[in-house]
C-alpha cells in the first residue's frame, strides 16, 4: 500500500505525507510525539476522514477489510459476546461458536461472555476490542495506542496474538504506540512522524536503535535504556 502527497488540514494542523509505504502482510509501527498526526493518518486510512489532496493506494481494500482499535474502545450497551460478534453481523457473516469461544478463552473472557461489556475493566475492554477487530478476518488492522495502560502480561498477549495471526494468515498491521519496546518486538517496519510529516521509515533497528535523524535521537534519548539487553 502506498500513500503519496497526502494532505489533510485539521484546524491549524496540517498532515502532509509525501510518501509512505505499507507493505502488505507486514507489521508496521507508527511512532512520534503527541499531536504529530498519527491518529489523523489512521482515520484517513480507515475512511473516517477524507483527504484534502493526495493518493492512498490501498491495493483494492475497502472499509470492510479495514479495522481500527483505539485506546478507549467503543463498546455497545450489550454483552461481551454481542460486542464480539458485531463486525460479523455488520458484514452478514454467521458467528462460529467454536471460534468465538476460542477467541474469548484466549484472552480470559470466556466466563464473562454474558457480562455487560461496559462493566469490564479497562484492560478487559481493550482485549475485547482487539479480538473484535480480528474476528471477521480483516486485511488491514490499525491499532491506535490500544496497548497503553495494559499490564505486561496483557501486552505480551496482544503481541502473541499479532504474531500468531502473522504465522497463520499474514495481514497488514499499523500499530501506533509510544511503547517503543513493543514496536521493536513486533514490527517489521517502523515509521516515525513529526509535525504532520513522516521523517523516517525503516527497520526497527534503523529507526529505534540507531536513528540518523536528530529529532528521533532526541525523542529516544529518554527511552534508550529500554532497549538494552
Ligand atoms: N477536529 C480537529 N480540529 C482541529 N484540530 C484537530 C482536530 N483533530 C485533530 N486536530 C489536531 O491535529 C493534530 C494531530 O492530532 P492527532 O490526534 O492525529 O495526533 P497523534 O499523533 O495521534 O497524537 P497522540 O500521540 O497524542 O495520540 C493535533 O494537534 C490535534 O489537535
Ligand atoms: Mg493519537
């Protein structure tokens, strides 16, 4: 997938991605300071926002193939199960009991299947929104800071689910995170943004371990210690 000369103005902020490549079947990470335009770019990719200018070649993917999870999940006033199967219902697909149970079991929610979804803890809600995003077989999944505020075991579970999916049936991921260790662990490619622009794109090693761009070096200065070992 290729983005070129993509522009979107939001108030005084302008996103301008001259060129960004999202190779199909890979896990891409997106990092950069608060307000640099990561969520805006995600909303353009999912079709929630329309670009002012530019081109996004999504290689034939339509909004039906794309899903996005956010830090604050949007859950229906309904049970865990009804929330989980929502994307299937919306696409006219039949839920498979074995499959839905397996997903719920995988993230420790099976005995909460009939619980009111909004009464789940925030971490549980994040897990539910994550498996809900995967259940219908998406081709592009955007994970917008869904891992923030998760305990280490839950973060590990999310990472395992991502890598498991890649082994079974590779899809394209764009995972947005301030947890650079997470990006280093799962990503094939990392994109770094600053002030609405992509300023670097490369392997996690190139971008996060030994960046040549001075802004990235400055950004990483405080987190460098996380990468040792
Ligand atoms: N509807 C809007 N009207 C005006 N400005 C907006 C609007 N939506 C977003 N912005 C501005 O666009 C800029 C980019 O926001 P965006 O949410 O994309 O940043 P981000 O990189 O996701 O940041 P964070 O790491 O904090 O999530 C911000 O300065 C924000 O205030
Ligand atoms: Mg954001």
